[in-house]
């Protein structure tokens, strides 16, 4: 899992759609998989957040990249309407559904 997520983040990280979809996948896995798998997933979420901070210099783009969306930009209604979860250590946590 780490290799796949790392490659997606590296080669697609400059795309807001890729960042949003990857965030949605990681947050969903954190919520659905056993807690023992959560630490690795949270680490990947932190790396994704840091990548978005580096790649997206415009504040509005950073906000868009920081929102989970299974469909890319604006396709998902669930997380895109402000249900971003709490921020812990500078990284938004998985929202409560």
C-alpha cells in the first residue's frame, strides 16, 4: 500500500483532483480498516498534506486540495461542504460521517 500511495502522490501530486481523491481514499481506509492499520494510513495522509502545501502555492488551491472528494473537484458533496474533520498537528483528520 505504501508504494502505491507514494507513487500516486509523487506522480500525481500536482493535480488537485488526484490529491482530493487520494485523501478521500486514505480517510475512508482509516475509518473502515482495523485500528492497527491506521498509523500507516495517517502517516500517508500527513505526507499528502505536506505535498499539497509544497505544490499548491495559492491559498484557494490548498483549500481545494485539502478536501476529500472521491470524484475529484466538486463532484462529491459529502466532505466538500465543510465536513473536514478536526486539525491535529497541522493535518486535517478523517471527518466523522
